[in-house]
């Protein structure tokens, strides 16, 4: 599902954020990406959805070689995956329903199909009753739920999450993790960068630890391994 072969990323300022990465993530896996600040986690995640392009090496995601992907094809590629951010990135003037529906409207789905699929995913994240509300009328946790609903409405095979609980209180973070678990149980591959030691240690999955742009640990059912 996701494969990196000898991947390097060097920024113009000389910082090497990826230093010979080799990774293979299978369909249906749930993988945490951990490491200290500045270790290269965000670059690792961003290269998976071509927010950043590798300087050298090969990255395959869902059968597509991102190293050779033309810039004009990036939006089409991103429609095949789900991406969840720390800061939600919702459109403030659109309702909850409209924010989620937008992902389907850009691929010209039929209105009848859009309504059913949007309400299905809002039900999954527990926000069916708030479909007509604006993002500003929601709590941070509810906004993140909308962001998750938007990312899965296209039924992606891969979900990439960059610190999805970073701006949330502990109780809400656990609720968000239950949603990710359910999504993964339905067969979607989940790759999540996180600093949340408690969640990683309590809900065990594969752990990839990055330091200095290198993978220093790759363990099934691993632990966080760093001080909070």
C-alpha cells in the first residue's frame, strides 16, 4: 500500500529531513509515526501525499509512484487518500454537511449519492445531528470529527493523519482515536504522526520512530519510547 525505497529529502537551507528511508506498509495496517520535534516526522507524512517531494528515492502510495507524479496530477491522486490535519482546515462559511459534501462535489458525484454518503459518514463520527451547523458553532473535537468525515467520504484505502489529536483535550483525543480504530477495522490503512504517548502505549499498533531523518525503530505493537 505504501512503500519508500532509499528516500531522501534535503531542504534548500541544507536540512536533511529524510535520510535513506525504507518502509513498507501493508493494506489494513495501523502505523504510528513517533519521534522528537524536528526529527522528520512531518516530512515523512507530507511526502506520502506529495505536500513535499522527495529529493531522491522512490515512494509508492496506492500503486502510484509519487516521485514521478506530475504536479497537475496531484489533486487527482489526493482524492484517492484521506488526510487529517491538526488544525482541521474546514471551510468556515460552509455547514458541516457542505464541508464533507465538497469532497464529493469536486469529483462530480450525483446529488442523491452525495447526500447518502455524507450522512453515513457523519453518523459514523457522531455528528449527524449537527449537519446544518457551521464549524464556528462546534467544539474543537467536533471540528476534528468533521475533518475525519470529510477525509473518508471518498472511501479511501489510505488515511494519513498528522497530529490529529494535537489540539484536543485528553478525553476528546480518546474519542477521536475510537473513530480511527473503527475506520481501520473497516479495512483502511492508517498512518498517524503523533506526540501522544498515552494513546500509543494504550492502543497498540506498529510504531515507526524517526530521529534525524532516519528510522531508528520499527516495531509491531510498539511503545512510544520517548519522555512526554
